[in-house]
C-alpha cells in the first residue's frame, strides 16, 4: 500500500515538473529563447517609453504605447533589439474654433464666392473641426543597442536609433532626430497636421 502511495506521488511530481518545464519553455520561446535578452526586455521597453514620453508630452497627450520585438541579438557583451512601437496620442484639449489653421479654413469658406469652391472649403473646415483632438496613432521602428555587464544592460552605453526609409533600403538615424520641437509643432498646427517626425 505504501509503495502505491509513493508511486502515485512520484508520477504526480513528474507530471507537475513536466508542466512547469513546458510553461518555462513556452515563456522562453515567447521572449526570444535567450534568457539574457528576456531578462532585459522590460528595460528596453521602459527606455523607449521614457524617450517618447519626454520628447512628445510637451506638445501632445500620450494615451498609450505598444511594443513588438521583431528581432533581438545577444552577442558576447552586447545586446541589440529591433522594436516596432505604436504610440496613441492627441493634441491638448482646446476649442477647435481657436486653432489657427481651423480659423483660417473657416474664413476661407466664408469669403469664397464661387459656390462649388465654397462647398469644398466648407467641407474641409467641418472635417478639421470634427477631427481635431481625436486620438491618433503614430508608428516607429527603433534599433536599441547596449553593452551588457553580468547579463544586465549598462545604462550609460544605451544607444537608440530610428528607422528611416531610404532609396537604397532601410537606414537608422539617431532617435533624437524624430522628436518634435517648437518649430515643427507650430508648422504642423498651422498646416493642419497634428504630428510630424521630421
């Protein structure tokens, strides 16, 4: 009888260990199968989120961010990741009628004498009013690189690049180049574009 109890306990223990191993294997596969990379994934996400928040929150309200790791490589004491990032944002709340490009569109519609053109300008103005302030998405592809010390990212070594489309393929430029500034923000608001990555 005692032998049967031990046998049952042994089988239950093996099944439990097998299930735990399967869960761990699935987790490792999901994280890119490299334990050093998996251990640093949150550091990479947080770094990109902080970078975008500091750069964009002066001009826009950031609602959410999503990250998709497309490639990762751990080689010796370095780590590299290609991260697709989607950011949902909107412009700060404001009465649309006080926004320069909307006021200008309204005036053009009111002053237009040609009936056909007046209809087009009126529709353009109404579109600006209805779309202003609605949440929008913008997408980035970042390349994150850093040195590792004992399997952990050395923060001072982090470099972040943004993917740019070029005639001869994809290139990466310093990520700071995509951040908005007062000049691009004003230019975009005036032209009716809420965001630019120029």
